[in-house]
C-alpha cells in the first residue's frame, strides 16, 4: 500500500506521468461540501507533511492528512476511505 504523500511524489518525479494531469481533492472547510480540487499545475510544492497550492492566486498550505482523493487522467489512484492505491 502506498501513502498519498509517496504517490504524489512519484507522480511529480516519474517521467512516465504528466503532473498537470493529476487532480487532488482535499478537505477544505468552508468550501462547497467542505472539499476542493486542484490540478497538478496548481500545486507549487510538496514539502514534509503538506503541499502548497495556488488555485486562485492565493497560496495555501494544505496538510497531507486532509487529502481525500488523488486522480490521474480521471482514474482514481488513491482514496482516503479505502486507504490504499490502485496504481502500481
């Protein structure tokens, strides 16, 4: 089983993947349904226990533990409720 953090790093650094095709959904209190989704192109950095996004010009630090789902080209690779990944 791969952690969401390791999966994001693989998608970012593995030349077989286009990080712009990644979509990350995370818990975002106050957003509609308390969820927000960003594309890989909006993720500025993945550091320690968080990632930095800039979806609308405003930089936000999102703790990794708030991740709900990671998709690549529409295919679900990781989901918190399941606690694992499909990608290998």
